[in-house]
């Protein structure tokens, strides 16, 4: 998936309220094909349980969490 399409999808997930913070570094993201667990480790590295992230190292779910985390830091 091209980066701009991934960002658009991540924004759509956020606007639809499909990103749920479980703890400071753990999130559930309800994607189009299932609910995925996104975790940020102590170094800030993101990991998602979806197949796309496992094969490509990035996905709209992890992008949504990065966007959400950036927005909360600016407040």
C-alpha cells in the first residue's frame, strides 16, 4: 500500500473511533479484517499483530497509533 493511502486509512480509523488505548503503550485497532494489537516498546518502536505489519513492517493500524500519539503530545 502506498504511504499516502496508508495515512488516509489511518486517519479514517481514527475519525471512526476505531483506535482504543488500553494502556500507555498498548492499543486495540479495529481494522477492516479484524482487531489488532499495537504496542509501543520503551524505545518507541511500534509493533502490530496484523499480517501486513508482519510482512512489511508498517501498516495503517500502527500509523494510526503514531498519529494519535503525536496528537496527544501536542496538547
